[in-house]
C-alpha cells in the first residue's frame, strides 16, 4: 500500500464520473481514501484586537499539509492542531489544513506527485502564499514542491526556528538560534536558476574567466557555504565561552552545596508561571509557544527555610529539530545536572501523555550523549483549574504519583513546595555545637543553610543540634560539644 487517504468531503463531479464508469464498491473506497482529508477547525481569525500587539503583522496566509503515517486519526489531528498553533505564533493566518494517509512520506514531493496538483488547487482557491509541511523536508522535496506549487514552502523545522529567532533575547539565546538556523540552511542552500552556480560570464568556458574573473573559480554558492561554515565556527566558539561562565556559576553553587531544581516540560505547559508561583520571580509569562528561550535561575526556600535554586528551561515539542537540541545542548544540560527535575505537564491538553513522552525522549537523548544519569523526576500536572472533575479524575489515573496544581490560581502550590523539599537531597552531617553569642553569624548561617533540629540558649552561648552539609560541619567543628561533629 503506497497511499491510504481519508476524506471528509464528497465531490459531485467525482460522483457523476463514478456512475458513468460503474465503479465497484472497492474502487469507490480506494478513490475516497485517495483524496486529501481536510482537518476541521484550523482556520484562524483574530478574536481580539489586542492579539495584534503580539502577532504584529500578518505577513503570510498559510495552508498546512501533513502526512499521517502511524497512530490514530486523533494523533494526526493533534499534530496538525499543534502545527497551526506554531504557525499562529509565528504571525501567520491559517487558511486550511489537509492530511494525507500514507505508509511513509513520498521521497520526491512529500505527499505524492498526484496530490501536489490537488494541493495546488487548494492553495489557489484559498489565496495562500505559503505552504507549511508537518515534517522535515529534504532539499529535493522542498525544491520540487516550490516549483510545482509556485508559492513558498517551509517545513516544521524551519517554522520552529523562526519562532525561536523571534523570541531570543539574550546573547546566548540569539547565538544558539542562529547556529541552529545555519546548520539547517547549509544543505538547503540554493539559488534561483543559475544565479548561484556561475563562475564567470562571457568567454568563461576556457581555462580563465576573462577580465576581472580570473581566480580560483569558486562559485557563488560555494562562497556562501564557506561564509556559513566560518560563521558556524565563530558561533560555536562564542557559545563555548558562555558555557564556561555558566559552569563557573554552577560550580559555585555546587561548592556551597545548594541543591538545584530544574523545571522542564512541553512548551506552553506553564513552566514560567510555576517558577513565578514558587519564587515570585516575575519572569515573562505568555500564552504562546516558546515564550521562554533563555534559562532563568532563582533562589527559593523550602518550608523549613533551606535554600535551593529553581531553573526555568526552554520548552520542548514533538519532533523537536535536531539542530535546536544540538544548539541548546549547553542550556539543556542544566536539566541533567540538577538534583531534582520538576516535569511540568499541561493538564488541559487533550493528550498529555504524548507530551510526557516527547519531553522524556529529548532528555534521554541529551543525558545519553553527556553520560550523566537522569535526575529524580517529580511530575507536576498544571492548569487543573481548566479541566472539569472528569478530566481531573482521568489525569489522576494517568499520573498517579504526580502533583496537581494551578500556577495561575495558586491551587496546590503549597503542597508542591512540601513535595519538592521531601525529594531534594538533605544535609547529611548531624552536629552538636555550642556557639558563643559573639559568633551570631555562625548561628545565622546554620539557620540559612542547614536544618536546625533543636536550639537552646545557655549562659555560654547557643546550643545547636543541626543537620548540615560537610563544609558547614567543618566550620562548626571548633564549637562541637564533643570535640568533633557527631
């Protein structure tokens, strides 16, 4: 089977031809499956004029195209709905979405040469100027589709890279996105007609190119590729230098024995909102995909007053482009080196289990290449205020060990803080110390960085029994009641 298309619409002209040619039932079913299936509910219009502030200009009107190769129809529609949200986030207006059922994408044109003609009719009927494919296109597929559709064609990878480019703010974020874009562009670099392949004009067929054109004979496209390679090398050097700075900051936290908690999860699952709810960080929160690209680290305290750090990381998505994983590797390593991973899931999503699977796949890839084991994971289902009682019961069945919260309303946040404190590594050295009143700063540090088990004020000073980390135990050794820490 090369094609197996479902259709939700029936063409009267096709119906009459069927009667004239006396198709059998099997022929009719095959013909019905051989049509592009339109996905309902993907056309977008501005619901509120304030959306203009975020989307700015509607530069493109797009038609979405997907190939359904595995899974159920619901899986296929969910993937297309996510592609529509990505297109809207990039500032486009979605006019139509079509899906073709195939064993695998066509090697030449992604959807099969016969269906390209049908797609061209859809593009012309809707007045679209861009086609977005729900997959990564090869350079050959991209060229063939553009030549036959006569409009711009981009794939899911290019769309995600475009969104990242819009949202990058820090120097590191911009460098990471540019590196990913250049790695994606390199094999797809091409010119229109002969413009990028000419070495010389006039009598250029001989050994030289004529006046002003003699030289190594490097074509324009070769020049561009060389410049891209040089730029990629420069960006990698810049990112390596930034990575050293981040590792220095991380080593300071490790030296001070401060536990680290990383917040990871699917894009738009509410990670930044959860960080704000836990720490009052005040970071940017938007109902948009990939609103956060630059990691944010904030200090937090457990209910007992022990300090730890919380890091908000970039969100994931199904089929996250490999170029982005590579470019953001140094940032994503923050997750692998954390003491605890808070995995945030969007409880209002129709298929939250697929979000969990997508995130774990990317994290496993990163940790496998870095050689570090996965940290302990705490699953947190967010946005429970947006689901009803039935939906919440389903979520509790799917994720029985998860914490259920609403970062927006604050529901479940205090319980989450307690669970985070329970799962974090605790100070392991118990000391009994009599600290003179003149050394009040030592007592203050024990309260700040340790866990005070008992405290009593005596004539000679403050008698403490506390659980502390090794560095603080060394400081308290001179005040130990038994000469050494217990």
